[in-house]
C-alpha cells in the first residue's frame, strides 16, 4: 500500500518546548486537503475535543492539525518522504529554510528536473543527502510540480512534471517556522492506519482522511503511495474504525459520498458536506462535490 514496507520507522520525539496555541497553515499542497472544508468539519467535532489527544493516521498536508494546533497529537502517514519532511521541519527548520532558499533562487525547468532526479536518488540511497536537504527538495518539488501532486511510479520514483507557475512561492519562512512550532506538540511516525490498533487510546479524537473511494473512473486519484488504495483497503479501514469505536475513541472519517462507503459505515452517524475538487481529468467533474463525514458520537 505504501512505497516502502509498512514497518514502523523509529520515532523521533519532539523537543520539550511549549506547544504553539495559534493556528497556522500547511506548508505543502496535498490532494484532498481539508483547509477549505474546515468551517464545515469544525462544528462536527466532539464536545471537549480540546482536551483530547489529536490523532491523524492520514496526515497528508495536515490542514486539520495546523488549524487546531492541539497541545498533544499523533500524526502518521505511509508516505516516508512526507513523514521525514515533517520531522525535518519540526527538528531543524533553519537547515530546511537554508536549503530551500538555495533551490528557490535558481528555479527553472532545468533546475526542477535536476532536483527531481537528485531527490529520487536520495530516497533510494543512491546519492544520500541529509534529512533537511531531502525535505527541502520535497517542499521545492511540491511547490513547483503540476498541481502540487505527489505521485510515484511502480518503482517508487516521484514522476510528476513541472507545473506552469509564473512566480511560485517556494520559500515561506514565516509559515515554515510556525509549522515547526506547531509540530513540537506532535509525535510523528511512518506507518499505516492499522498501527492505530497499537497506538490509539480511549478518549483520543481520531480524524481519518484516507484516499477517497472514486466517484467515477476518471475521478480516481489514490496513488500517492505506490500501490494505491483499493476497496479491500477501505474495508480494512472500516474494521479498524469499528475496533477503535469499541475501544472508546471519538472518531471522525471523511470519504466520498458513494453507495460503497455508505454501506461500509451504515451503523454510524453520517453527515454530508460540500467540498471543492479541482483534480480530475474531466473538467466537467470538477467543482462542488458531496462528501460524507462518519462519526461514532
């Protein structure tokens, strides 16, 4: 399911610095990001959510986490490059800023494809690079590639072409520093959603935002990890949801409003929200689409 085996990567714990209490915004673009949907999601959160540990097993761009700025969080994702980037921004944001600044000053087509090649070589170990340098390459590619997509081929290589941006904002120092402060309250780990069966605790607020079930053949985009996200994965996720419900976690899950998902979660409360979607090969399928929010409270 991921572009590496789902063995748990050793946790690097955050420095013992006081948590940030002001919201910030994601420093990477991510397909399916929840920034615009937050006004509809926030009223659906459980009572006393501010006193609960915030857990996200599909953190992606982290819009929900950064908007909430919780004082205690567990953030997970199966994308090892994304997880490593979060760790680098949390633990050594100055080094990331220096490396990203050097890339931003010389942005162009030749630079983009050279960085993409070097980034892939660093990920495979062919040309090792420091965590902060690799994170800077990840952010640079994310800010300058087509539509901010993170897509890998069957070899696990990032293969998105350069986007057509006139003046992309590659380096945002204030946002990176704010994100670094917010991430100091979080444990960050690279593992699949089934890891929640080990790590989730009664009373946790768990927000699950998996790759969505396609609403049509052309709408499918689940290959942010090498092996995509199948209907069998959706069923396994439902089983984890049921187990966490029995454990006493407060659960909120987002997905497409399609019959398959409604059937999977029929025993829980289902709300409908309207989300803007721009990534689709069929332009007529872009725009406002219905999504479900499944809650166990």
